[in-house]
């Protein structure tokens, strides 16, 4: 069975590949575009095609944290 992989693009979307099921906050299924092995999920908040990325991050100068924050504890 394939595994789900998520890659964080620098100042861009989450790139998700593998067998996923996507739903909104109410649990309503969101169709994955047919024939897509990878989807790009918006993380800048500016896409007009949410939850999918439409490239707006590059137009608005989205600047994400460059590294994950280490867990403290």
C-alpha cells in the first residue's frame, strides 16, 4: 500500500501525495482532482481555490517560517 507523504514547499503550499481523503471542518468530503497523484494545499490563506493552492503565495510575498519549531519540554 502507498504511504501518504507531505512536503512543505519553501514559502509555498503543502504538497501531499498518496492515498488521501480530504474533508472540510464540517466533515464534508472535498474531491481530489481526478488523475492527481499529488495535491498542493494552500497555507498562505490567499488562494481563491481553497483548500488547493493557486499560486497566490508568490504574488502576496508569503514568507513562512523556514524551519519547524523544535518541541520544548
